[in-house]
């Protein structure tokens, strides 16, 4: 029988500050330091274009972060896109935390299983209200809402049209544009 030691967010930050994780693409997920999937060009470009598009739609309403960490109780994932509260200057000394986050977006080309399984519980446990997965292989968007007991109660698959984010009922986001 193996017993794994779990790392805290503070432990993880100390490792980063000490340079232990320098030159490593890792994130803290449920107390474990996990290697991040290699980023394919289509993954990177889809996330970057999606972040730019959401910045246009949410100008003056939210900060749209691209490939940056967020701090949760036992994790510090780096979602492809995180939509967080303004002002941006609030994050000069810390990463956005649970109460700052409107929703997160992950782009999946090779990481769909991880994004659907592990990341779903990581985002649902602290009750992030909305989690979108852009599944590039199937050309669809998976929308997860209503966090309950570490999972999302509702899951919707959208291939075209628009979605209205829970936090911004006056905004319509084009699914085709996010998947472009």
C-alpha cells in the first residue's frame, strides 16, 4: 500500500520561490504536482483567440486571463482562460481565488479526459459556478454548471449558436467563434 503526501498551496508556492520547479510545466491539482500536457499549436491558438474574443465582449466588466494560475483550496491550476473580477490590479500580489472567478475555460485536444474528470472536480469543489471545455477533436463545447458535492449537476453540449454566461446575462458568446 502506498501513501502519497499531498502538497498544500503554500508548499507549492515555496517550491516555486525556491526555484525547485523552474523549467517545469506543472500545476498543483488536488494536492499533487502534475505535469501539464504539451500544448499543440491549435490548442494554444484556440485559447489565445478565445481569450481575445472574451476580452472584447467583457471589456470593463471582467478581467480575462490567459494561461495564468488561479488559487483554490488545494490546487493551483492554470486554466487556458479564466474570467475574473476587476480590478486587474487586485492580482498584483496574488492569483485570483475562488471568490474572484466567474468561470473558467479549458481547451482540450489531447487533455479531454483530464479536463472532464480531474479538472471538473477541482473547479466544482470550490463552487466555481461555470466551467466550459472546448473539445477541439469533436468540435463542441461542454458547459458544466451548478456545482454540488465536487461535481457539476448540469452538463450541456453545444456545437453552434450562442451561450449566455451565468455571471453576465446581457452577453452572448458565439460557440463557433470560440471553437474557431
